[in-house]
């Protein structure tokens, strides 16, 4: 309904409009997925709405290639708030990115105010419980925790009444529901957390969804939400 302000989320768009990079290796549902995203987006999102995009936006390696994918997102209705994913190698100067589009905000170390609600975020990283976690991952994880902290502190400074946090990596898992991120979340007035990164039924089982200590967690990877932006508020 036009006039009502709504908040949606969909992550892991994995666009590759400059160079063909088929995603159907992850399942037949990924065939022509950019067309599905556009069709579904146009069905439910209007110009008054805001859509959170928690990372893995484009497969591009350069800004020149990424711009084609970003233009595609920019052409869709609504305001978009984006954070970096582990495959967003094109992501450079955030000030440059934020000068490119009027309806897209690239979030890094700060927050985006949606009315009196702050949208905070960090890419996140794999957790120590992951068998692939190595010593060098610890430094990256702590850096992402720091970025999340800067974002949350920025929300406090701006007088946010509540906070929504988005991360690319899961801040917790079905089996491991405590982490450096959940510790930080519970110190702030966070109401909702959205994340992506997980693809395919074999990995969806690791996702935690639901309420934990007053925070609502939602997995919004594109294939998990069937390429349809999920309404958050």
C-alpha cells in the first residue's frame, strides 16, 4: 500500500550482469535468478519502502563491472541499504560508493537511520567453531566485531530508539547460539538481526531463526527466501 513505510531484506543477490557466472550449480532454482529477483521485487516493494541487502551483492571483481549490477539494483523501487559480503571484491571507498546513487546507502562503520530505528551492520566472519577457522581468521573476525561496535555506537549517538543489525555471515548458528556478535547485540537495544551467506538445503539446517534473548534472527539469503524480499517491518 503506497504511503506505508515498510522494511524488507534479501541478501546474496550474486548478480553477474557484466559477465555470465551461472549460479545454478547451487540448484536449479538459481536459473535466471536476477530476473526472478526483479519480478518478485516489483510485486511487493514500492518507492516508499527500504530494502536491506546483507552482502554478496555482485560477483564483479572491478568497480566498472560492479556498476552494471549496482545500476540494476538502483533501478528497482525503494531505498536500499547494503553491506559488504565476502565475495564483494569490487567494494572500495565507501564515500565514493555513497556518492553514486541517491537511493542506495553503503553501510560501513556507521548506521543508517530509518525513522527512529538504526540500521547497523558488519560483514561478520566465520566463527571459531567452524572447522575451517584458522589463526589468520581471528584477526579478520575481531576487525568485523570492531566495525559492528562502531556501527552500534553510532546508533547510540544518533539517539536510536531501537536497532536492526545486518551481517553477511551468520552471527550465530543452530548448534552454537553464543558468539562475540550475540554478546554485543545483547548489550544494545537490538530487536532484529538479519543475515545471509548460507545457500542450499544442506546448509540451511545450520541457520538459527527465531527469538533468542529478545532478538529476532532471520536468514534472508536469496535462495532461502525464494528470491522474494522478506518483510522485516
